[in-house]
């Protein structure tokens, strides 16, 4: 039985003052003892967030694929771990779009993070044009095939399906569409890593709110949520945690 995971992603938002939101989020996570809760914050906030709420899993929003080197402006997995991160997100749709990252980049970053003992949330998902062309399933399968490390295991690896066109738009796929992609993702994982696929959580990400969380999280093969904008405040994030905890 896979425990639900509700993970937040602050993206390029937040300040030290905003960390006060984590107090109520941590209290809600403690109350929902049957699920896991995590929060990815900007690099500058990893240490103060970890110090403020040590009971909450704090993570990085990205890492570089190299352990060290001449990569100006980049941050390695070892660095974020030393700062207090327990996990990282890789392959996020916004990095694939804005920074033109590839599935190979996501694979390399996931491998680098695992080498340093970090847990990994690896993202995949189609664009609106790809969905409109009935290519969503093929795109997601190809991304998984090229991104997932051969040694992926549920004790450190999580997959997140996030249709790019649903990120920050308020739009979500239908529950049937979410179920279809998650089933395909599960089957593809099974082909790649065998029985270990059964322990890998698959999250849904894309305009998750307190209003739609219960329905989405009750969908077959949906093991949690990767939440963007609604994770910035306790008022919006706590209802999602509570919805997961009630299932």
C-alpha cells in the first residue's frame, strides 16, 4: 500500500518572512499521520526552512547533474543536501519549457541526486499541442523511458505527471484522463524496472486545489499531488493535506 504524498513547490516565490506559513502546514502534516508531506523551496530558503520546521521534509526545486565543477550559477545535489534538503524535483515542466531541459537532463539530475542520498520527484507531462494531437500518452511514455534511472525504487524515487498546459492555469484534465495517463505511467514503469514499479508513487500535478484534491487523489494510480501556487500559503495548502489524509 503506497502512502499518499502531498508535495509543494514554491518555485521562484517566497522569503524568510513567508516561512511562517510552514508552521501551520507542518501542524497539518503531523495531524495527517497516514500520509507524507514535503515542500520544495528556493535554494536560499532551504536552510532556514529546515531549521524552522525540522519535522517537515524540505527539498530543492532542482539540482545540477554534476557533483561539482565550472558551472556558474548552478547548485549541486551535494550542496542542497548540505543546506538541509532531503529531496529534489527534476524535469519540472517549467524547466523543460523555459530552460529547454531534456529527458536525458532529468535522468542525469535524478542519478546525481540519488548518488548524494536525496529522494527524487521526477516530472513528466505533455504540452497542450501534444494533447490536442492525441500524442499525450506517447509523449509521457517516451519521457518516462528516457528519464527514469534503471535503479529507480520507491524508497527514493517518485514520478509526477503534470500536463504542462495545466500548470498555473486553473485547468485540469478530466479524472478519466488523469487515470488513463497514470495507468500508462504505471505500466511503463513496470516495463522499465519490473516489480519495483509497484512501490513507486505517481503524483498528479497541475492546478490542484482544496476543492478538487479529494476527487483527484481518489483516482486510480494517483498516489498524491505535486502542488504549485496553492502551496504558498497554509490556507490553500492545508485543505489539500486534509483531503489526502481523509482518504
